[in-house]
C-alpha cells in the first residue's frame, strides 16, 4: 500500500512515492506555498539578545 500524506496547502491526500511535488499534491499547491513564503505570511519568531549587539560592536573597528 503506497504511503499517502495530507497536502499542507489544500488538505487532500497526496501520494508520497513518485510524487515530484511532495509533500504537496500538485504543482499548484506547491506554488501557493512558495508564494506565501515570499509574501512573508510564514514567519519564524526570533528574539534579539543584548549580548549579540554588544559583541558586534566590539568587532567593528569603525565604531571605536
């Protein structure tokens, strides 16, 4: 029995093996997801730390 996964874009079942667009069901869903990344709809949260800023200042000879 071939493995099937849910398409992250539309939720329909997609074959895993032999699918050039996996984990998506089609090129259309793959391009929709790519467009969402380029429009910055998906974001990975990050926190600035004060130590990173201080370390960068010490390395820059133009700041002294």
